[in-house]
């Protein structure tokens, strides 16, 4: 079987099979970076749940995490890496191909 004849499911990113991880990546896709609290509220998860999922995405090289301060308050920003954007695009393309779209 050639690559051209393979089912599109083979292009799905296993890491993005988690609804929370997929939601995080989708939330970050249209932005350069987003604050942790914004993503947490958008995805509707707890701090600890988001932190765990972001750690998995960061370990895989899909998300970068930057810590800093705004005034006196500590902040954490999340951003998709270029690899993360590519993986997300391939994943969406595979979903579209599977669904006939």
C-alpha cells in the first residue's frame, strides 16, 4: 500500500485525541500567545487540569510556556510552536478528509 492510498486517520496526531489538548491547541491557533487564565476559562478546565495537559503538549514540542510578570503579578503565557501549528493543521486536514469535507 502506498502513502497516497492510506486512510486519512493515519495523519491524526495521537496527542490531539484528548478533547482538552485539542481544545487548548485550537484556542492558541489564532493567536501569537495567550495567558494561561484565558485559555483555562475558554477551555473550561481547572488550573491543574490545564497545567497537566499543557505539560504534555510542551514535552512534545507543540506548545511553549513563558513565565513572567505584569506589574507585581506572576503570569504564564502559552503559545503554539511552529511544529504545533503544523501538527494542528495536519490533524484538522485529516479530520476533514475523514468526514468527507
